[in-house]
């Protein structure tokens, strides 16, 4: 089912995976880490690469719609690849919000993050649509199903993942395992009409 009021190609032709419906805080406090421009996607092979519309494995660095983490003194970035079964996460690393844009930018567009070393992310509540989310989990790479009312968390890859699917296990799929921060509440799962999840952010 599509959201009310949609028309034409509109948002489906955007270069951003995150669509701001009712924005909370557009946060630019902090500078991007070096690997915010160079990390591979997905970050870890523990979870299969998503097949969601917002995912492109050829793009390096943090992606639009991915989770922003603290990564040191006034630094932000993606996950360090050590957030779950792989090993212990970097000290002081915690979920902050969701990146608005892809750090590396897009061809034929301005590249503000490269120029300013800033990566705007949304924090402080709000309602968003996001086409970047996990479609498989670590345990046997089962497909992940989303339902309205699911809790959303950061995965090992730093993408949103449901806490409501029985195949998803916090210890194997969530960044920081049982210490994962609640990122949002799912309002509308993706379907064949609208390939993005809609959620109320809780961070």
C-alpha cells in the first residue's frame, strides 16, 4: 500500500534512501571519521547484503539511511565491523541517529560531506521513510519479515533491522548485541508498491 498523497516518480527518483516525513533534528555536530568515506558495504559478511532499494554495494562509505554511531571525540561514522559476533566494538561507540545523505555523494551532484567533513544525521524523534534496511539475518541468512509495530535496531552492518522477526537474534544480528539502542517503531513495512519502511524514530 502506498502512503496517501504520493504522485508521479517523486521520491522514488531521489538519490537519498532516507525520506524526511516529519523531521526531528538535523544534526551536524561532529566530524566524519576517515572510514565514513571508505568502509565497504555491507560492513560485515556475517549478514548477507540487503536487497532493499536503498542498497548499493559499489558505493563506499556510510550510506543514506544507515545508522550514525559515535566513533571517538566528536567523531561520527558507521559501524566498525566489530559490533557483534565478530568481536568487541570500539570503546565509546553507540547509536546516534540515521544519516540523511551518502557521505561520498553522488556523481554529477555537490559533495558537501567531502568538502566539509560533516555528515548530517537525524536525531531527536521524527517520522521517516527509509529504503535501506536489512532483508536477511545472520542465522542461516533467513529472509527478514517486517510488521507494523516492530521495534527497529541497528544491525551489524549499521542498517535498520526488525526486532520482531523470530529469525532475528539480538546476539547475532544487532550491533552491540543486547545493548542495542531502540532506533524506532515501524509504522509501515515495505511492499511491492512502496519499497521502503516507514517508522517513528525513537532516538
